[in-house]
């Protein structure tokens, strides 16, 4: 297959796969069955971006399971799997700003390793994908190597570009007001985002964005995720969770400005976390 035909296959494959997550239609399955017989040999990397609690991991797992039924193997990795361990983050906290001790924002991931593995995957080299135990805050056992031709990379800030410096001057929440009044932390986060993260995003052939309706919905959904842990006595308290979410507010709100222009597929969510629309439509995808 030529590169253009391969890219068209991927776009159509993703469209009908995403459509299958929204509605159960025989046509969707027929289209996927047809496309599965034409899959190219070139490895592809697909990004899923979305705010905290938007359902990135669930969508990635659903797509992986759906594709498996059509004989299309896919691996799934998360940006979270490339967190730096506490000792490394503390070094950056001492060097740059104390807020880098908390994992999450650009500058707290091993982007050098992630980029190297993505580039190796695109060369069809088997990869042992990194895993991170967030409960213990340390690197876990890596995955076994597979022969997958599709890879899903999901993460909360995937696809984002750095903000203009002029937008960093004002504080948007009490975390920035109280702990970063001189904007040193947010300038460093922005600088990190401008570096290897952009090289990572460049490895993506297609980007899917889960579009949350507003910041209040994001916080509510993230609280839903925390409830099972809270019932076991291991989750964050409501106050701790509110404080934690402030780390992500700036770039999450920035995503509503940037990603409508650069995402290849947009899944719009309503306040109750239901998928209500998919952009683009079938006519655009099939040409």
C-alpha cells in the first residue's frame, strides 16, 4: 500500500471503530470487517487525549477489544506509565520549582524513553512497554513484547502545544496564586511542553480528543473515579482531590482552545459523560 492509501485506511478504521462505541450498527461492523482485510503492514500510533476522568483508558481498552475481534492487534500505553519516580521528581523540584515533586504536568515524565520506544515501534521493533504503579509511585514490570501494528497512546495533555508567554502572567487558581506567584513553575511546565513532548506528539498519525463540556464536569468525573478508592480507605479526600486537580486546570482549559483545530476525531461528551457526537462525519471520512 502507498502511504496515502494507508493513511486513508487508518482514518476510516478509526471512524467506524469510534462510531461503534456510540451506536450499535450492523453497517459499522461490516465496514470494520471489510477494512480489517485491507490493513497495511506499516505500524501506526494513535493518540487519545482528554481531561482527567474523561474516559481515555476506557476508550482505549474498548477499541483494543473491538479490534481484537477483527484480528487487528493493538497495544495500549499511557503517558502516566512514563512518570518519573519520586527521587527524580524531587531533583527537578529542587532545581526548578517545588511543585514538580507532584507527578502529572509536563516535566514529570520520562519523555526521552517514551520517544525512543515510539520511534522503535514505528520501525517495527518489538517493544516492552513501560508500566507505572501509581499506588506505589514506582515503575512496575514492563509488558511482554508483541507484534502489534497499532499502538494507542493515551494521556491528558497529548497534542497540546505550549502557551504564549503572555498567557502565563496571570494566575488562574489558588495553587498558582499561593505557590507560584512569580510564574516560575508554569513557565517551566510550558518550557518542558515545548521540548520532547512535541517530538512525542509528532509520532502520532491520528489524534482522538474526548471533549469534556467544562471544568466543573471534569472535576466531578475525576471525583467519581476516586470513589472506589475512598470506600477502601485509600483514596484522596474531597479537599485533597480539589487541590490535586488544580495542577491540571491550566492546560485542560487550554485544550479547549487548541484541540478543536488539531484533533482528527472529536468525541463530544455531555455533563453525564455520555458520548453525544463524533466529528468528522462519515461523508468526510469516506471522501
